[in-house]
């Protein structure tokens, strides 16, 4: 019945642990950039704050590799 209400698509909650998987050297740009892009696509400012608080160094260093519009979204919503 729940699927009927969602027009056949199932939505599941997105957790930080699901989108960022630390590798051999911890969380690097290769994990952080797609995670940031996914959170921005979902318009989830709270998850963006969580990413920043959990992985501050990687988060800040990954910003330079984002599109200008993505950087502006972060700047407007986190400051």
C-alpha cells in the first residue's frame, strides 16, 4: 500500500554512512565529492551540515572541485 502512494517508487532515508565509505586512507575527495553532490541534489541542508562536521578537512578541500552553483548552494546554506 505504501508503494501505491509513492507511485511505485520506494523512498528510503539516506544516511551519512551510506554515502561516505572511508577507504584505505580515510575519507578522501573521491568519496566526499559524490557525497556532497548527492546531498545537494536532495536539498538536504541538515545532511550537508553533518558531512561538514564529521569530515571537516575533506569537506573543505573538496569544495574547489564542485561546480560554482554547488559551491554557492553550500555558501548560502551553511553560513
